[in-house]
């Protein structure tokens, strides 16, 4: 196995990493500034909860189209176009805040635009990584990028809060635009195996044929289909547990307040970072097995969180244990797509993965609206743990059978 250090000698990977680093920093500036501006303007938690909906809708509408584009066109050019478009949206939002405009519909439109360009960027980036990195280093590359993103999420808010204390809040949007512009510089310098040659003009019928071919390939590839299924099914319960259960638990805990919620999220982020660091060192190609291990961590964390109302340290430990599972789920899913999908379908199958993820997350958010206030929070974590444990156990049985069949087939 090549060491992770050898990846840093790969010029294309280094440029991708630098581009993502700058983009991640910009994303944190944008999120902090937008949430704080709208909170001050509206004083409404409901308004803040609605911000994610336009991005989800954009993803549901455009993921498949973006997957087709990622397989047919230059991923470098698609990423550059997506980031330049995001710069335009961010600058518009910055001027809206400078002018003191508080009409929420404008910000919802901006979120839809960001979701649209993000749906274009993500499949292209997945294809670009596959083109830039040797096959045996794909898992390490995905883990390093994931670790970088999670590290920025932990460190950046403190620095951003300091900047916001002595500069106008709108400045953060323009800092975001500047970081995206630096990201474009690194992306433009990429040299990938996929050329910048554009094929014939696409028609609606061609899009349908391309999407159909991706679905058919996924149906033929049983292991990859199982990876996508089990890699995303757990989000049916995770989304509501994280976005609803954690705040309710923080309120339920003795002397609970906003700082308790921040600590819970912090411990979850630390667990994420530990999981990502582990994934930079592993060379296992049993992607489904790793995913199920990840959901098992999530299940154990839920059971610990269930007891957090009476013992704070149990809740913090549960959050950290749950967090470890995140990278063990996400990184093998992406790597399996890059490794097992054909070069002509990598973008489409990754887009299908995002579509399934968004579907389960949206359904989970709906369940959260139904659940909220109906059960004690301890019951939510209990049900979450039982669901994830049962799903993982079933998955382990299926994975064992699939591995046995694959071994017998290769032996024959």
C-alpha cells in the first residue's frame, strides 16, 4: 500500500485539495454570516430551518442531469463553471445584506441557486478525483479530503466569529467570494486524464438514454447497489436524530442551554475527525463492511445518547461515538462508486447516490416534524439505535453471503 504522503507528490491531487480547502473555508464564512444575519433580521427559528429546503429541491431536480454531464464533459470545466456561478450568487447575497434587505424569498432563491451549482460540482469532483489519483490511492484521497473538510468545520467558526466581531457581517460574504476565486485558480490549473473536448450537442432523449444506462449498470452490479442502499438507508433515522434529537436532548439535560448543544455538536465533530483519520490509514476494499461498521458506531452512540439525560458525560461520549461512524459510511461509499462503476457511468451513479441520500434525508425531516413533541427524546434515540442495529445486522448477513459468493466465483 502506498503511504498517504505519496499523494502530496501528485500535483493534480494537491490542486484539488487546495481548491477544496479554500472552498470549505468560504462555505463556513457564508453559513455563519447568512444564519446570523437572518436570525437577527427575523428572530425566527422556523425561517432558519427552511433554508435547507431549496438546496434539497435543486438537488432532487438536477443531480441526475449533473451526473450525465460529469461523465460526458470535462470535470475540470464543470467545476470551474459551478464555482464561478457560486461566486456570483454569494456576491449578490453580500450586497443584499449591505443594503439591509430582509425579504426572505430573495435568500431562498439564492439557496436554490447554490444548490443547483453544488449539484453540478459534486459529481464532477468525484470523476475528477478518479482521473487524478491512482486506483489504489482513491480511498486515501477521499479520506484526506474528508478529513480536511471536517477539520475546517471545527476550526473555522472560531476564527470567523473573531472576524465578525470587528468587521461588518457582509464582509464574510465577500471573503467567501474571494476564497472561491482562489479555488477556481487551482481548479483551472488541473490536468486530468479526461480531456476538455466536448461531444455532440445533448438532447433530452440522450439524457434519458445516459441515465438509463447508469441505472442498468447499477442493477447489474449487486455489490455497488448494496453499497448505495445501506450507505444511505440509515439517513432515514439519522437526519431526525441529529437535527431534532440533539437540540431536544440539550434542553433535557440538567442545566441544559445553547452551550450544551454546541458541546454535543463539538463532540460529534471530534468523532468525525477521528473516523476520517482512521480512513486515511485503512486499505480495506470491503466497502459494504466498513459502511455497516459505521452505522454500528451510530447505533452504539444512539444508545449512549439515550442515557444522556441523566448523565452528561454519557451524552458527550455518545455524540463522539456516533461521529466516528460518519466517515466510515461516507468515504467507502464514494470510493466504491469510483472503483466499481465504469468510467462512463461514475458521475451518473454518484448522482444517483446523492439522489437517494437526499430522498432519505427529506423523508427523515418529515418524520421529525411528525415526531417532534410526541415522544420523550430518550425514545427517539432508542428507536434510532434499534433501527440502525437491525439494519447493520441484516447488512452484515448480506455482506457475508455476497463476499462468499464472490470468493467462490473468483476461485472457479
